[in-house]
């Protein structure tokens, strides 16, 4: 099942769950992501996303991990996201990465809002993201969406960005 979203700029894109057969298109997607965005997404330096990571990002056999892909209307993969819930099913961690040439169109905002609604539907109470402290644009977007930011107690180079989910609508 796919969902069509429209950003504040009028850009339309479709979101659907990832499938194992999507591994080649996800691998190609990461060739169009900046080295900095790769570092922000995986919280470490890497030149290429490994086969193992690609498989993990396209699998659907774990009920606590939900992988999503966003496609432009012409079929190009423009963003990927993972929502992983903890063992209690109350807290979810989200990670999103957007193709370099599709940034600043509102994709990140709408994708995160969609994932937050999905998390609510799954019964999660809290949504969080672990961010590199230098990822200013993403942290600011999350703040605008009602997330709070605190220093990661185990790593001062990271911040924990968190929002309690409720029945109230997300901004935007």
C-alpha cells in the first residue's frame, strides 16, 4: 500500500514499505546522498553502504522494524526511513535520509510527520531520533515539530531528539 504526500512547496511523493527486492534501488539511492548526510544517517564515516545494511533497510521480517521508501512521481527513490520500536513497543527510533537533489522541498518534514502518525497508529508513545550534534537543519526541523533536544548521556557529539506522541495533530 502506498501513501501520497504533498509538501508545503507543492512537491508530491509516494511512500510505501520497503521490500527485499528494493535493495538495488536503495543502493543506487545512496550514490546520490552527500558524504555528510551518510555520516548523519549512520552516525559514522563510510564511503559506501554495505550489502548487510541494505538488506537490513529493505527487510520486512521483523515486526519491530519498519522500513519505508519515498518515490517522486516519476518513480525516483528520493528518501528512505526506518522506524524501529523497542522491546516494550512504547518507544520508536526514527532515521531518515533524503537524496541530495531533493532536499529543501519539504520531504523531510512530511516524511517525519507521516512516520509519527504511523508510530501513533502502532501504539508507540514516544518517537526519538539520535542525531549528530552538527546536523543543525534536521534538529531544527524536529524542534519545529515539537521534539525536545537533549545531550546524549553516553556521547557528547550526539543529541537525543524526542517527542511524546498523543492524539493531538503534529504541526504543519
